[in-house]
C-alpha cells in the first residue's frame, strides 16, 4: 500500500464538501461574513436554486486591495487574534466565522468574484477565483461608499459529482430563503433582502434592537398571528440569559419547522431544544403537535464550543443539563403566567367559518392581568362547585341577582354592584346542546367547551396533589431485571433518585442491566422492560426521563377526562359561572390536556363585521 500526498487543489475540494454542502450553505457563509464585517444591510440574489448564480452584497467595512488575496487563502482570517504568547484562543469566539474556510472552499468548487471598497478608501478592487485558481487583484467599480459584493457562479462545476446530489431548484431556493430568515431572526437590527430568479421574495427592514424589534422581525417571518400569540421570555441563571418568545399551546403546528434556537447570535440546530420543548409543553400538547418558539441564549463564549463542525450549525454546551433546565423552567414559567389565555387564532378560525375568506385581526390584548387575580379567586371560592345535582331547567341569570363573594366589595363606593360581565370570561347566559356554555363579556361573547375546560381543571388539581404527596409506588412481586447497553444502564442508574421521585425504583444489577423493584402505582400493570428502555432512550437523546413523566401525565389526563363534567350534562347557571371563575383562577385552562382550546372568544366588533354593522 502506497501513501500519497494529495495536491492542494484536491485537498481544498475535499474540505469544501464539509463547508459547502449545498447553495444554502454558501449563502450562510457569505451572509455571516457580511454580519461579522459590521453590515447593516444585506442583499442576496440567487438564480437556478443558487447553482447558477449567488450574489451577496453588504455595506460592511469592506476589504482593502492587499487583503483580497488573503481572504481567499485557506485558514486566513481576520476574526482571530494571537495573545502575547502567540497562541490563538478558540474558547472565546465572539464572531460568527473564525475558521477561514468559507471563501477558499467556495472558490475551489465554483467561479468566485469579490469586489470591495474598504471603509475610508476611495478605490475599489476585485479578485477572481475559478476552481481554486486565483487571479490577480484589479481595480473595480463598487456602487456603495464601502462594503463588499461577492458573486458565485456555476457552483460545484469543479466537482460535478456533487451536482447529482442536489435537490430541485425549487427545493434549493427554499433552503436559501429559510437560511436568510434564520439569519434575519438572529439580527433584527440588520435589513435583509432576497431575490430568487429575479423575483422579490423577501424584504425585511431593520428593526430596533431589543424585545419589541425582535418580536416585530419574528412577526414578519413567522406571521402576524405569532406576534398575537407569543409569550415573552426573559430568564437568567448562572450568567446564562434566555430570552425570546414562545407560542401559546393552542397555537401549534403539525411539525417542528417553526422552532428556532440562537446561541450568541448564531442560528443553531440542537437536539437539546427539541427535548426541552417536549418537556415544557408535555402537559399541553399531544405528541403529534408542536409549539412555535424562537429562543435566544446569551452566555460566555467559553461555556459553548462552536468549533464542532465546519458548517458551524451545531454547538456543544459545557453544561447542557443546566441549559436544558433553564429552557424548560423558563418556558413553564411563561406558560403558567399565561393563565387561561387561549390563542387568537381560535377566534379567527371560528369567524372565518361563518364568513369564508374573511380572516379578522383580533386584538392581541389577553386577560393575563386577571390570572390568579383576587376577583377570580374569590369568586371561584364563593360560587357553588360543580358536584351538585344539575338542574333540569334553567333560570334567567341576571347580574342584579349575583352576590359577590368575600373581597369583592373592596371598592371605595360600597354601593357599587360588580357586574359579572366584567370578569375575563364574563357571565354565563346559556348552555347549548348541553355541551357549550355561552357567556357574555363587556366587549364580546365567550363559548366554552364544558368538558374540555373541566378536564383541565381536574387535571391541574391532580398534578398539585401528586406533587404535594409524591408519586405512590407499588412493589413488584418479583423484581424485574432489564438488560440494556452498558452506557444506557449507567445513564439510567445515574438518574435513580429522579426516577424514584416519579415512583420508579431502580438499582444497578451488574454491567449492562438494571433491577426494577417498584413502579408507579398510577400505571397499574405495565411493561416494565419497555418503560425502562424508553427512559434510557430519552436520557440518551434529551437527558431527561420524559417517557415516565409523560406516562404518568397521560394516566392523570385520562383520569381527569373520566372524572370531569361530560358533554351532554345540563348545568345550572351557578354551576356554569363556577366553571368560568375556576378557569380564570387556574393556570393553563385555555387549553385541554391535548392542546385543544377550551373556549373561543368572539369580540363584539368582529361579530358586528359579520352582519355588516361595521
């Protein structure tokens, strides 16, 4: 066997395959270069799915004539500086790029042209690289005062085998658009423009820095409905800050395409996010539904390794468990703060059903200020519960006949009578089809699914009771030995204390096996081996024993479903109002245990539009 030293051209093309996998990869690298150069405006053009032509123009600092040859030389970069000892620190990366591979990789497989004028200079220059062969620097015209224009033609012409693995032009163009959207979501203060095959596809003006500008940018990309149904997150733990926005559980999708994570301004794809979202939304969504989120992590660069893959789309955290815990706790905190709020899209869908083609824009103002409020709590305690025998006939419910509970007469004027329509969910007026409660609010109508609403109330009460008393365990008559991979068994044993709190008692049983002595009593007879293997898979993928938690929650959800008010049961006016008041005082009551809305609110203004009164 003879070992040969490969020529530089071949080495460059092999390395380029890691950095430039498809046209969207080239766009990503060029846009990141523009952002690192301080650009406030980035324009992208792509023809033929990016295989024919890519142009990225920016107004950044630009490159001087003597810097252009270095820019297309492998492992030459302006983003790393040596310390006093001459060493380059890869643990404190503050820029998006740092490897010095993007431009030479693109130039080795395509025809690359760079035209630039450095900030403060009058002359512009350009350089051409074709299939790895570098041309001379020459004078060039440049339209702006400073910045760069990078044009890539005939991508992969030097490696035609790669072209066989490209998808259709439409698919490649969609991947480019998705990449631009991710970069735009990470940098709201930069304007972005995208043209595909000469058609204006995306125009995103610069937004102000901060939560408001970020939400406006997210709304322009993810849709205006996301802005109306997004919950703001701002949590910090151990110098790691989590910010961003998470959608209400009732505002969900059938896939995870609208879940975004950004680390120090870098769009990344990480399994950690999927596991954290699954854990945070486990109580609210079915397994086949996915929330919409955009989360931003800011932490010291030394706590995250971005030098994991040449494409820099993956990162590795020094303490992934702590980061995951911050995401889960932050999401659960904002979801609890949402109270009984449901997504505005529910009302939009209901109204569009009355009038095809009409999609109103409901107000983004929710009732979160009422969540756990004194009025709602006092009313929930004062009005009779739902365990009474139902009345066979309904009496007219009048506000004047309503007697507020303790604490509701604290207004300065004792003679003022509180009108129940001022409650967030209003006053019950009727029950239709023995299933839906119709309530009147000050500015609209609320329709409540009595079974779904009470199911959530019962479920939340069961969760509180279970958390307070712990999960009861049942001992197995014969302890069961479960064979696992040694690494899987080690992960399960490492979580023994956490599993015991959930009712599962496990202990080591030699290499590659665990012994199960007790299981949660709620599960009854269960497939112990299957449960432990599911837990091992979850620990491997997400670092959490989600399988056991989800099974317990599924049992509680089923018990709540069977123990709640059924559809078809006639309720009296006090019972209906008791349900409304308890919903106002209970977190997460805006959706049932499966992520479906428990109520629909129709604003009076929208109803008037249906009848042409507005």
